[in-house]
């Protein structure tokens, strides 16, 4: 029966891991393609639509082409099938005036990224109409939430699609981010917000007009600078040189400044966790114990309310490798009775349980972010002890379960990176039970130990999170060949475990 319990717990844990990595989650499934989806590199300008027999098609098309030719960040293409962005425009002449509209659409999904509209009086000239459309297009391009894109990486060297035209100088530090998620209008299904998460920074070493080369300056824990990641800030390392140099520091298309000055060297990047976390929680639950000997002829069982605390932490050695420590303590007033003989009841006594975990493992960050889906496996040492007063008549002995620990688990964001579910299971392999006052080691035939947690989490901010869920601890052993033939013992703790986590 004990082996069946162990097998069921392991199977259940793997089911949860499969759910974490494979469960349908639109945001998580999209994330792998979001950086490519929001490339804004190859632009196809669709023929303007008007209700005046195409009178504005040529002047508007020429005006748009002129805008893109001034910024080599964009590449105009003639084939819509190879474009990642489409510009659509429409002109509708009315008696009361002229309605103008510009749309930026993502390819190939045809999702509307931004729409800009304006109206002109009926007496407006053709030149005013074209200029207004140009202004609408510049406004639409200004909505793009980044300045450039990582076009390549080789070891620590990085290539960007922006250069001196955007105001870069050698020695500048550019912040690189990735697209984390997209918010869409619930009714219109248009994109209303794009959330970018910093992944690191690059120091510029060589510059051309529209291309820059650099080396990785910093990589945030759990992240990596990859192709198609986005340049979201440019930090000047040489303000005096920049002040003395007549150099363009605004995007020539949007007019938006791309140079930002950080107040200190650390800046916003250091707000994200870098080293790990510590946690403290309160256990609210019950403890139970059952022991028998003589093939079950004498069986004692009991339970008690056993509040306690859990503390621990995790140290990130690299973005994937980690070491962790866990400590647990519970106190209770425990008594037990003999099965089929309610008159035999032990006196209530104050008792405690303690647990200790030390592990080393590997964490797979599915989207290279500690806030994204992840799974882990770890190996280490685990010990669990219970300290009742010795009573041979009532089969009570202090117990200590220990052994080689295998742990697996993971977490999955739900709807938002701030909320999600998490699970973990620990199994003692090649374990042993020591009972003070009762020599059971030589006669022990099997021992099983399973620890399981399933719950949810919420990041209050980048440094603080709360976690709560169902907690289950089970330890048992069967022995043969002792003076108490075919004896067995089992201890369980079941309860609710809310915790607070501090990241650093």
C-alpha cells in the first residue's frame, strides 16, 4: 500500500508538470513568436484608397516612400507576402470635409497595431491633405514601443539595426528588452498595449549610419539577449562629447528623442531580481500518525492540529542552475488511541516535527524569464523528524526519515506574468528510518517519503511575491524480521501554506 502511495504521488507530480509545460495558455504560446511578430522592419505600403477615382494614390504613395527612405531602420518591400508590417491609408471626400485614416497592420495576422485619424475642412488643398497624411503616418510610427532591433548575435557580439542616424556614439549603452505580452481590446480585438521586459544591455563598439555593433554589457538573471529582441533605451556614456558634437539625436521619422540619461549606473535594470529569493510561510494544518505491529494485531493512531512555520531560500548560481534550502517546524499537543479499544488512550503531550532540505538543481526557463513558464529538477538531501516521548506499549518512538531527495516542479503564469500556478513534489530515494529506542534499521524492508505542494502565486512587484496552496507530507515504513514482526508506521501532515517571498 505504501508503494502504491509513492507511485501515485510520483504519477500525479508528472501530470502537473505536463500541465505546466503544455497547458493551453494563449499568452505563453504567443510569447515565442511575439518578438518576430513585432518586427516593424519590412514594410509594405498598400495603395491608398480614396473615393475620388484614385486621384491621391500617386502623391500619397510618393510622400510615404519619402518618409521611409529617410530612416533606414525600415525596409520598404514590394511584396506583401514578405512584409511584417503593412501601411494602409484611406481618403474619403465628403461635402463637409475629408476624413483621413492611417493603419499599421501586423503581417501575416492582419491585426491592427494602431489607427490614426484626422479630418480636414472641405476647402483644404491637395497639398494640405498629403501633409496631414504624412503627419498621421509619423504619429503611427511613433507608437512603435522600441527604437531598433537586435539583428544578430555571435558569442558576446551583437548587431543592431540602428546607428549614427539615431544618435548612437561609440561607448553608449543600449538597453535591450523582449516582448513579454500583448493586451488586446476585448471587443475590437485591436492591440492596445505591448509589454516589454528588460533582458540586458549592449555597449556600442562600432557604428555606421544605420547599423551598430556592440558587445554584451550586462545580462539580467534568467534572461538572454537574442536576435529580434528590442532596443528600448540608449544611455549616453559620454555626455560631454555628445554636447560638443553636432549630431542628430532624434528619430528623423517620428521626431522622438532616442537618447536617455540615466541618473546612476544601476538604473531600472537593477530593480529586477538578480540573485534569488528568501521565503517565510505559516503552516495551517494537521498531523496524524499510525503505527502497528504483530501483523496489525496492535494498532495505534492519533492526530492533532499542528501549526508551524516554513522558511527557505533559493540562490541563483546562473540563470538556470540554483541551490536551495528549506526548513520546517511544527508544534502540537498529540494523543493517540488503540484501534478497537477506545479505553486505551495515551496522555496528550507537546511534540514537534522538523524538516530540512538542501538541494542543487537545474531550472528550465521556457521564455528565458523568471516570470514566465518554467520547470525544474533538483537533487539533494532531505530529513524529517518527529519527537514523541518513548512508549513501547503505545509504539511511540522518536523518528527520523532521511535520504537522497529527488525534486521536480514548475510554475505557469495565468493570463498575466503576475499571477500563476506552481507545484512541486519531493521523493526520498534510498532513504532510511531511525527510531530512537527501537532498533528497526536491520529489519526495515521499505520506506517511502513524499512531499507535495500545489498552489498559486502573485507578484506584488518585482521584488515581492505571495504564494499559497495545498501542502501534503507523507512518511511511512514497513519492517520485517524484528521482534515486532510485520510492523509498520506512517506519519502525515496536511494543510494550507501561505508564504511571502522576497527577491533580491
